[in-house]
C-alpha cells in the first residue's frame, strides 16, 4: 500500500476541480489525513482535509506531504512580501 492510515497527503493539481472538497495543494496549501482504505475499491482511500471536508481518492491522485514542507509554509504565511 502506498499510503497508510494517518499519513499526511496533498491533492495533485488538475485531477479534479479545485474546490473545498478537492483542495489543490498548490493553490490552497490544504493538506489531509488518510482516514481509511475504501472498501470495495482497490487502491482508493478516504481523506479528511484540514478544512473539514472529506473525499475519496485513488492513490495516483495524492502525494505524501513532508512535515518540513508544512512547517516552512506556516513560517511564511504571516510574512507580507
């Protein structure tokens, strides 16, 4: 299995329309947590996004988000450039 429960993931752009239930990482920086593997659908998992939304995706729709990347993004959130 590519992802396990509890992993932090981002949604690859252009897979679905960018909206709260499908937040593109490059636009929103919203990450999600793998909640479970969807029964009856091979290689599909349920993601709970940090914005409170939840949706199901194929392993190919997601990428692993590194904790270091998330920390750097948080550091620069408050800086006006």
